[in-house]
């Protein structure tokens, strides 16, 4: 009924209580960004964090991220925006 919403939101949605702020995460190739939007999908001024990432290239032209540093960058961006 509620699609892929996390369990803790099911009761809120069923009672028509939509969260007032939404945290978005952008795992990009040069940075990880965390940003809050209000319930009308407008960015909340000042609620943005951006942390640079390091991409590793391979000899054959490939590119990849190491999981542990990428996760640490994700956590750091969320900590900064909160």
C-alpha cells in the first residue's frame, strides 16, 4: 500500500502526516551532497552540505569508488547538513 516507504513513515502517511522536511542525498562523481527540502519541494536555505569524493581510475579507463571512504563521505555530508 505504501510502496517503498520506510516502516517508521507508514503510520505518519496513514494519518496524513507527511514529513515537513525531506533529506536528499546525491552521490556524485566529484562530491556527495546532502540537502533538505520542505514538503513543497522547495530547497531550505542554508541546508546544503557538499563533501568532495575521490574517484580512482584504472589503467583501462575505468573509474570506481572505494566503499568505505565513500560511506564516510556520505556520513560526513549528512552530519554537516544536520
